[in-house]
């Protein structure tokens, strides 16, 4: 099956016909349909599929001697953010299958295993922690904490894993799997508009994290409660949103409040609590940390006169990731040279880089939009990405 045919098969899955955005949350029907598609594509090619205890899948093309060590791993993820684009994640997996097809068409016989990975809960849209599957397998998150994570409906990660046929007590680091991986190369759509050529190489991922602010006041009647008697958490929350923009401007970072939960959420009721999630990123760890400290301080100052309490919790944080220079240079050499650029977006490659050499390829995005329906890559650039990935896998799997 060609790249175009595989892409066409995935396009309708989880797509909102009204907005064009995708809702493929981990272990919901659309994402499970994507997983079934992955299994079908692997079986069509005679690839061995491995399910780890953390919900990650790997389809293996093994050498003739059957060795499973020193593997070259590629792939990405199948889940999406709410209302996301079609390319973020699936492009890397479709391209990986197409790259394997291209190598087989040439008659290439790898000396090392080539694996195509589909990592679980990369976006963190359901359970709040980005790259959860790769964090678990690499030991970057405590399994007990992961089991206790809850989605918006109150279902725990442990419960969802159990219902999907996994043993929640078995999740966690997989040194056996990681010990078989020689390197990981992830292809991804560009999330920005920097590339002037079809394909680029990542140099680094900037520091980034997620924090949860909990504002607790007192619910009451919107019409009968005097202003002086109110403990309205919406007011310090509103100040926190403005403070995020101001702190980001001062520190040369970016800060975003994109998700809010208000209780009880009635038009004629004063909120009893507000939970807001902050995403902050920047070129240096201290700048990001200072941004968050300043936002927290502004929120607490604003909360005092309204007798509202403020609690801050860090849900995830990733320090700056400089990708393995030797691997990056080898990838560049296999492509005959390609532009090198940093990214402000987190990826499984960034998490895995703490345990195995990792690199990333980017396919040009002419809109510069990501995490939204307008996310796009030209068909010709996608095929250039497939050719680039095939060249890299061929070089790395030779020995």
C-alpha cells in the first residue's frame, strides 16, 4: 500500500466534520481504530508486532539472522490534542511504513532490526502528562503516579489500561526493550514555519513543562451575593492569565493557558473553584522556571483580597534536550546535508534521548500551524520525508 493510500485510510478517523479537527484521545474508539490500522499495516508487511506493558506498540522488520539487538527505531504517535491536525504524529508512522516499503523495493536487507513504534498518550490530552508512553518505558515517570492519573471523566490511567487488556501493575521502565535499541529517529511535521526546504533535522528541544493552578473560593448565587461577600476564584484566575503573557514577555519565553475547568460552571453561579493548566517554554531552563514563579506570585497576590486559595502543581517538565550530535551528523550525511533547527515542541524522541541516541526529521509545514486543523504538509514534501527517512534507516541499519 502506498503512502497516499495509507494516508487516505487514516484521514477520516476521529475527524470532526464541522471543524476539520481531530479527536483521537488514547484508548478511545478513534485512537483504537488507529491502533487497529497500525496492526493491519504491520501484518500486511509480515512485521512482528510487540506490545509492551505501557501500551506502546512496535512493528519489527528483523534481519535474516533474526537478531533483535542494535535496532534502529522510528515512528511517532497516533493520539491527538483536542481539535488537532492530521499530521502531528501519524505522519511519522505512515512515513515509516512507506520507508520500509521503499527499502524492500530496492532490495535492501538490513543488518540490524528496524522497528516502527506507536507510542501511547504522547499528547497528554487525556491524562495530562505528555509523552506518557515513552516516559514510562524510559523510567522518566513513577509508575504509581501514572496509575493514579485521571482523565476528564474521572477514569484513572490504571482503570483504562486494565479495560484495554493491560496489567496496570506491570507498567514502568522496560530495560529489555531499551537495551535492544541502538538509536531512535522520529519524523514529524514541522510545528512552525522555518523550513525553506522539504526536510530538516532537529538540533534540540527547548525546555518546556505543564503546571496546574487550582483556585479555590466559595460557590454562591450570582444575583444575591454582594460583591464584598464574594470569594470568586475567577478574578485571580483572570489575573493569572494576563500575568502569563506579561511574564513571558519579560523573560523571552512563551506561556499559554489553553485549558480551564470551572466548578460548577453555571451562568448564574459564582464559581467555587477554577483549575487552569499553564504551558510554558523557553530557550533556557531558568527563564522558564522564572516565568512560572512570576505567574504564581501574581496569582497569589491577586487572590488575597478575594480570600481565594491558590495551589500550584508541576505535572511535567523536560529540560533542554540537545540531540546526540554524532547521530545528528550521521543523519545529515545520509541526506547529503539538510537544514538544522531547534524546536519548541516536545516529542517522544526528546524523552528517549536520555536513554538512547535520538534524532528527528521535520517535514516542512507551509502554514506554520500545528495542533489545529490548518496543520499541513504538501504531498510532495511528505514523499520527500519518506525518501529521507528511507535513506537514514538504510544507512543506520547497515551496521
